[in-house]
């Protein structure tokens, strides 16, 4: 079993926090290998914990995706909780007034469009602005650290689901991402990273010996995390991405699709490490609530060779052959463009450009990032 940054802090670095007031940004994933919460462990170790900060879904994980997180008082510890997923996504001077050291400790999913990344970036920036120490307790990238996938974000398409021009699957731990932000984007001062022990870049989460704790309500298992970098793109369409089912992001469908035709087509492509099965489901909430959807389930057979982004792109090209399939629009344009980071991806899918061509162009963009990332790798 690997050893987490949290565990290395408590075993080897407690002296660095002596006499200092500590703020902690965390979620239900902030546990040690025995599933004990970092909040409890900090207090037991005598760390002077003065404030908690809640990302999307909250410190205790009681908020659904996209749901406003309130600033409140933690019922168990009576510590103040400052929301970082509401009017303020960045810690304020007021929220940091009783904090000397701001610590970030939670598990992400290794994908660009996950808000925990940008909560960390804002926190690192605020720590620099208000002269606070910023510490990242490192955790494994659940998708490993060898494979990079997908295009970069184009100018004008950054958001809280894509704040920096990094690939969709970026292959860094959070500690490495913090170093990358500091070195290449000037975000705050260089963070102190409490490293993992025994983690190797070839490891998926299933290789670590750790228990998976869902980082958000719709990533309940490591299986959903493995497909998420691809199928999250369907949030920008009028198809269900499986929210409101027991297999979010593993099932894709809509009332107008032909499950058997679609499954046969995807199966014929020979995509590596994956099988497809026709399925029918009725979401209990979100898109097509209460309506039977026809679609397919993605079964990953070998996650070492499975490409979630490529698989989703080929599936997107196929479902847009149905005239009822649409990209969702809002007042700010297309949400899909914020996820993909590039409006030309949407435009090419709509025009019926072959998936091979779109994928080749997306993949050609990430080599500059790979070269940059080599200089900040910790493992």
C-alpha cells in the first residue's frame, strides 16, 4: 500500500505546524488509508485547526453537483466552514484572518474538468496574496501518471471547469499540478508538497491498495472515474450521461437512440480496452428524468490501454448522426465548448468530420504541456 501525503505529514512533518493556526480545504475523500478523516486526525495530533474550507459538494459531501455550498459551522467540530463553491470561489482575507498555514487535502479524479483543481488554484493564489503558507498533501492521480490525453483550452474558453490550458487527462498528481501552476502560470508562491511514498506513475488507483471514496455523488466508483474524462463531455449535449442511474458516466443514452445499432457500430471500431453493451435506463433525476433512454453501457476491460477521451469522441460522432441529438445552449454559448476547451471540436462533430481526424488534431496539441510537465514531476 502506498502512503499518502496526509500520513507522511502526521508522521514526519508535525513540527512544521507547531504553534501555527491551520486552515484545511477538504472533502469526504480527505481520509487516511484506514478511512479516518483528516479533520479528526489533525485535532488528535494537536494541530491548531481554526477553519475548514468546502469545495464543490462541501466538506462533508452533502451537496449535489453544481449545488450552492453554504458557509456554515461544522456540527462535529464547531469549526467555521467557508464555502469555496458559492459567491466566493477563492478564500477571502476575512476567511484567512485566523490562518497561518492553508492545507489542501482531498482526492481528485485526474481530469481537467473537475472543479477541485481550480479550487486548489484559487487557494494557492489567495495564500500568495495574503502571505500564508500553502501546503498540498499529495494523493495519487487515480488514472495514473503516464498517459496524457486530449487537446488544450483555447483562449477565451477558460472557466471553473477548465481554468488553465492543460490536456483533458493531464497525468499529474495535485501536488505536481500546484508546482505547475506556480512555475508556468505564476499562481501564488511555490507550494510545499508533502509527497506520497511508494506511488509510481504506472499505478492506477486500483494498484494503490487504497479504498475508493467517492469524490462527488456521480463518481461513486473507480469505474466511473476511469470513463469520466470522456463521457463528461456528454454533459454538453441533450443525451443523458447516466446521472440519476446507478452507473453515472458509464451509461449514455436518450429516448431517440437505437441501442442495438449504436452498440454494434461502436463495437466494430475496435477501440482498445473497452466493450459496449446495449442498455435501457430511466434516470431518476437530471436529463430525461422519468423517461426511458436507449443507449449503451461502457465496460472497460483493460484500463491500461483504454482511452476515455478517444472513446467518447467516437461515440459523440455516432450519436450526432441522429437528428434529435443537440449540443445544449445557454446565455453564454455552448457548455460543451467549456468542457472541450475548443469550439471547433463541436463544430467538426456537427459537420460529420470523421472521428479519426478530430482525434488526431486534439492529440497533436498536448506535447508542449508534456515537455513543461517533465520539469515539475515528483515521482
